[in-house]
């Protein structure tokens, strides 16, 4: 769905799209990938210096509720946001260097089947972050199959 159609749909559903909400939504949609609320605030404040960080957080929570933003816990008490008009996907995040890699939604097909079969639970993963160690950080440790321990992370 195009961004202007998203805005039209919000208005048709009776949501107020204030100038502040629209600026934040536009900035989130224009940002490719994930962004923190603080970084989004810096981007939006260039156009509207009066917008404060609390407004950005409230708007991001509202965008999550209406299905236009995905959030992931990126560790270290950091939450990252992404415009939800993108396809469902997930992330691998390195605990050592913080590198992120997107993985396809289909990776979870077997897990969803297993959860249904074993627990009669229908899983609906939409935006998951999986923490571990990337190949480069693992290569810094021996043996190659071992992951750095939580205590030994660089």
C-alpha cells in the first residue's frame, strides 16, 4: 500500500492525523530500516523544532496500535521502530558488535507448524529479534562452532 493510501485509510477510520503525527509518520516511512525514537526525534526536529521526544514516543506507540509501526527490542534497553508497510521479516542481532541481519518470514514456517502440532498454538510471529553472535565475532573465539559466553562477550 502506498504511503498516501495509508494516510487516507487512517482518516477514513476516524483517526486524527495531526501535523505532528503526520511529520513523525512521514519520517518513519522515509527511513529505511529501524530507527530509535531519539533518532526519529532528531530527524523530525529539523523540520519542527517544537516537537518534543515525548510526542515522538506517544506517536510511535499509537502507530504500533494502529498497525503502522513495528518495534523490536534491540537489547541494551533500546527499542527500534520500523514502518510497518514492509513485508513481515525478522532480525538476527549480534550481542557483541550489534550487527543486524534481516531474515525472511519463511524461516519460521517449521516453528509455526511445530507449535501447532505440539501445543495446539497458532503462532503469528511478525517482527522478531533473535540475539546471538555473528560469524565475524564468533571467528574471534575458538573453536569456530562455539559462541562467546555471555560473560566473555567483547
